[in-house]
């Protein structure tokens, strides 16, 4: 799937919906719950997340890959976990603020 910043995707296995904040220029296999995600405007029949891909997503959290080439913002939480192929995405940690001393 060709992805660019601002693209909206939804899961085919749960209620998860995301917006791409940062996207690589290459085609990418973004999955949720172990199944490929669809464009937000597509009509899909929802299944259920596969074992190992059922950790869930959290609304308002950002998910990134290990190389930091992809960043997704969760706009609607669900039961499936985000991944690129079989590689799970990591929850992006907030940067600490500088000390005000």
C-alpha cells in the first residue's frame, strides 16, 4: 500500500482507525490484528484479531517502527495491534521536557 502523511486507515479486524503522521516513500504492508488495513472510506466486514496481534491500540497514542520511518496516530482504539507485516509497531514515548532550573 502506498501511504503518505495524512492518509487515514481503518482496521479490518477491529475498531482501530489511524492517521499517518510520517510515511516512507516505498509501499508498505500496514496491518492491524494481523490483517491488512483498508482506506478509511472503504466498506469492510470486520473479523477478529489474530493471536499475537490482539494487544490493542490506545486513542491519541503514536506508533512507530524501529527505523522511525513510519508514525501512525491512533484516532479510534480497538482490540488489534498495529504492525508492518509481522513486525509489531512500538508505542512512541514522549520526549522529556528540559529542566526549568
